[in-house]
C-alpha cells in the first residue's frame, strides 16, 4: 500500500505586530489541542473541514496509508522566535525520518510564516522535507489564499495547492485535490511541473474577497485555466500584505503535466490579468461616523462594521478601542462589539460579579497603535466559558475557545470581553454569550473579510471602517523596509505588464 506522510505546520506572521511568537503559542490549544502528533492528530482532525482533515479522509477513500507526523496552527501573531520554529520543525522532521520509507508527503502549510532569521519559512520547511525524502518522492503542500509564495517554495515542492475562497470555505476540498494529485504522481499517471508568476501588487484583504469582483473574476479565470489540457492546478494567492519581506504580495502558481513552459505561460497570463485590473484592487475605507450614521438613520440592523485593522486573524492585538469609543460616544442603541481581548478587564468584571456595576480599564494595552485604554463604567450582564463550535460555512465544526468571557454593557453598547484573541467570524461567537446577531442594530467585528461567510447573509449593510492598526486593510498606511520595490500601490508603476522592468 502507498505510504504518505501527513503534516501541518502553519502560521500567519504579521511582522508589524508587537512581540514574538513562542513555542508556548504553538503548544497552546485554541478549542482543540495546539500541537498534535501521530494517532492523536489523526483522531482529532479526521473528517474536519481543514486540509489535513481531507488528507486523512482521502487515505481511506483513495486507498493509501496516512502516516500522521505533526500538526500545529497557532493564532496569527508576530514574528516567530527562531528557537521555537527550530524546535517544532525538528519534531516534524524526526517524525518523518521515523516514518520512512514513504512514497509521498502531504503538507498543510499557510504560506506566510516568518521567523527571526527566515523570511520564507515555508521554503525552508519544504527544503528540509525534500532533503529527507529525496528528489523523486512527490511532495505537495496546501496553502492559504494569504500565502506569500516564493520561488523557493515552488522549486522545493511538486505542487502548491492554495485555497480558492476568501472567506476560506474550501480548505477540505483543496486538501482533497492535493491528496488526489499526490496519488496520481506517485502512481506515475502525471508528472507535476510548476511555475510561479509574482505580481508586484500588495492587495488589502477586503479586495481579496472572492465573493465580489475583481478577485471573483480572477478565480473564475483560474478555474477556466484548470480545465485546459495539461493543466493540473492553478493557485491564485492574494498574499498576506502584513509581512515586511522580499516575497510579499500577490502571486500565481501553476502546475502542469510535465510541461513547465505551459505552467509558466499560464501563471503569467493570470498574473497579468490581476495587474491589468489593479485599480479595482485598491482599498477604500469608510470613516466611522459615516457608517454609524447609516445605522442610526436607517434603524435597520444588523449593520456590520468590519474593524479590519485590529483583526486577530491576521495577527492584530484585538484590543483596539477606536471603534468601541466611537459607538459609545454616539451612544448607538442595540450595538455589540465583538470582541475585545483583555484578560485583566475580564478578571475584574468576574470579580465584580453578574448584575454588578463596575468601572474597568478596557483595551489599548498591547501597543499604542490601536487606540487608548478606555475607562468605562458599565454593567456585567453575563459571564461565560467562551467555548463554541463553528456552525457557519467556514471551518465548520472546528472548536474555538475565547477563554473566560464577559458581556459588559455601557449604555446601548455591549462589548464582549475575552481572555483569548479569536477572530469572531462565526455567529456562534455572539450566540454562545446569549447575543442574537439578527436582533442587533449594529455589530462591530474584529474581522476583515471572514465574517462575510456567516454574518454576510444576515447583514443589512457592511462597512469596512477606517481605524488604525497593524492589519490596516489600506496597506499604504504601513511602512515597509524589506519588501521588494517598486510595489503597487505603495509606488505608482507605469507599465503595461507586471513582468516588464
Ligand atoms: Zn487566510
């Protein structure tokens, strides 16, 4: 029977975020165990709506033996401590060596991992794996749509298969594609040959959303290209723009059957299509007062305000106060802010007790880039354990843990205070603390785009609001030093083709 090593080593690194990501961050669970190995990994992740879930499910369906090595995916955060990365990678590689001989390797990577010494950690992971299994053994990795794909990642793998959706609702499907292609390569039915085209574009998350043009059209073009003879896979990565590294930005990776020239031509064609529509990729944020006025004027909720600049799902602290302060000052009735992570405020509210009035220092404690700490007097409505399982279309069934959680009410505004940083993209983040989103006039979410999958269908209007932060959807607000230049829209580039210098 075919033997396939299966592993997941993921992190989305925001190099603008305060503090380093440590080994404890890899080890700490967030609703499910933080770092799993061997059979425990297979038991927890089999059947789950993520890439590794599909790898494991495919083993049964396609008839190969899956050898689970290691899986970890901490919450996005700052640059990874070198020693932490070295330790986790060494565990993965030791388990791979112990599993030998293998016929192929399936890796669930994110694609935007940065350590103290490595700008391109995924390139490094793939190179280490390649060294162990040798040049003839197929190695295929899945990637998030927010991968910053480097030439080295393409050179060190047989294929890179990225998500086609943002909100990410196709992780399982892409994992399945990867497993199917790997088996075909092992059996010699295909000979994957890959190429990369990088577009000199930094695209803010809101315009990478695949539910609307222009990204929807680019993905449609990718799907059309996948139907052409000889093309095995097309991956369009919007890129993770909050990484000040050389290879940051949009890219297209294509795998063809034994034909690298075809892969290259196809990647360049789609890269050019993105470049030609660059003006449509430009992010324009709405001033907070304008969004709040809309809610007050129409009176029809829920109006959703996306505070993308403080999105913990992209490494932001999730304790930003700018949106909360604006809602309190406008005293917006029936409004909810989900969430503000502040373990100190949570502890004080719990000490005060349910039904009590208390004055708290809320938020703004991680750095000075997300608004000041607010002194707020309010009412403790509810205390909860903050645990829920996603019911929406994204990572359905995956468990989340906000830590101890408090609903704190200041006038018409209720704020969900948590111990853990979690992106509230699933309605269950509100419902698990007794808040029905449909009954709210206004909901402020610490999320850039993912919330659209579950909140989108119930929202009467959505505004991407202009707040400050390390995940600012308007990337021109950030300062880059190591990024390759010129790069649109930081620099105006006047040329018809992204590849022409
Ligand atoms: Zn992503």
